């Protein structure tokens, strides 16, 4: 069902683009037919790209397919936004045409003997010219609108590619926990999520993230899900730099929804991370002992694990604990904060949203998740949502640059 809905949306989006970028900018003929078949090919490219990357096939499609998907997205957004200005411009042009068509009746002209009689167009006021004007207006508006939308989409995608493939931003955030033992003040977490190792990332992507995290000299490294988009056989080499992560009290990981999409199952990545020195927290908690005080660090599995018998279990992760201690919870999706609140969590660290990745998609993400990015308080629980250090699908980030967070407790 999800696949059918996705294909339906892609078809509708491309039909609209065809209507505005092909039908409205060309006259019937060979050019229109060629461009129409081009749009049909782009539909197939998008569908084939998503299917092949999920099945670890045809990764050569990823770059052109995902880049066109991003262009399609922004062309659609901009063309829809231009509908009202386009309609207003058409109205003004029609009124101007009417004024030009209203001309005084010609004076009777005597026909000299033997001279040519008046033509039909002369007698009827040249309707051929009147018919040509609306066609010219349609093409002018169509081509102008297409040019504006095309330039805007290319600019947005170009900027977004540079942002997505560039260095993550280091966000420094202080979080005050009212019942935190004063001896734990200054405890620092390097928080990273949504690294998304996959067909468009290389080993250098992981190496850069590890290098930047190590430069923060954090006490704890928290990897909050969606590390990979594929199997260990395909992406294991890209994950190897994680064994070089440095921190005082270790690196920890919880599953995201994409770990459950791995063709060989999520379990192989749990084992692989253990061998790389990153400890998965699987509905469990550990004690972080710092300067004679103790902080409970807990982690729960992602909601997508429910279908595979590996969903979140808050009772297992947080039951029978000393409630006088402060608790930090790693949970991939911010929406789990409602259960975190019922279990007395002080701070939840999440990812998943990418900060929207491509504005204005952040407005849609906000309909599903209580926090899109940054620090907020939900049901009495402070929630920090990182925008993530990678990208999913298009290598494009607009309005949501990649992020690694240095979070300090006070």
C-alpha cells in the first residue's frame, strides 16, 4: 500500500510538472512529444532509484535519481507558489488585449475601377491576429513561470548539495536538569544521529564525523539511530572508522527505523557495532559514574522494530531504577517522549527528523513529531532533537544543515 501511494504521488507530481513545464511552454509538435517522453523517463528514474537502492541494486542510479527527485520537489513547490501571480498576470494581459482589439471602424474606401477588392481579413478586422495574441500570451506566461521556477529550483538544490556534503555544524547546547547531582555538572555528550551510511556516502563521510566528534573531547558519545542504509556486507567498510571514536565513558547506540530496513536484518549491525567498540543499548540502561556521582543512561529500540519483535520496552529499560538519579534517554524518534514522561526521564536525546532536511518539508515533519529540531520541553521532559550528520535520499539539505551536538549538563 505504501509503495502504491508513493508511486501515485510521483505520478501526480510529474503530471503537474508536465502541464506547467511542457504543455504550457510549447506548441503541439515534435518538441512537445520529445519532452513528454522525457518526463515519462524521469518518472521511471525516480521509482527505479528508490527500489534499487532499497534492494542494494543499481546504485549507479542513486546520484541522477535522487538529484532529480530534489529538483522535482522544488520545481513543484515553486510552481504551485507561482500559480496566483501567474493567474494575476494572465488577467492583466487579457485586459490589455481587449483594449488593443477595440479599434474604430475603418472609413469606407472607394475601390478604384480595376483595383483589387478588400480581403476577407481587411473586412473582418484581421481575426487571425486576434487569435495569435492569446497563444503568444500563453507561451509568454508559461515560459516565464518555468524559467523562474527552474532557476529557483536549481539554486535551492545547488545550495542544498553543498550543505549536505559539507562539514556538519557543531551545535553547543547547555541543558539544565533541576535534580542533577551537582557533581555531574559539566558532563558532556557528543550527540550524533542519522549518519545514513549508504550508496552516496563514502568512508570519508564517517572519518570526518569521527574526527569532529573526537575533537570535542566528550565524556559520552551518543549515536541516536539511522546509522546505515544497507547491509554489513555492503557498508561494513564505511563503518570501520567508528572504532576510532574517543570519549571518557564510551560510545553508545540505539536503533533507528532504517536499521530495520537492512536486507539481512538489524541483528548483524548490533553485532558489528559491538566489534567496533560502540555499545548498543537495547531497551537497557548503564550507569555513568562521574566525579563520585551516578547518571542513568538508557536506550530504547526504535518503533519500527515492533514489526520484527524488537520494539521499545520502557519498563525493561527504566524499571526498578533509583528515581533520585537523573536519567538521560536515547530514543531515535522524538514521538517516544510521551512514554519517557511516564517513566520519569529528565532528558531525551533523539534524531530522525533531519530538521526537515529540505525546507519547507519541516512543516510536514512537525505534524508527526513533537519537536523538529533543537531543545524543547514536552510533557515535562526536555527533548533535544539533532538534525543529524548525514542525509537520506537526495544529497540535499536546505534550511537544515548537518549537525553534531556538544551537549553539556548543568
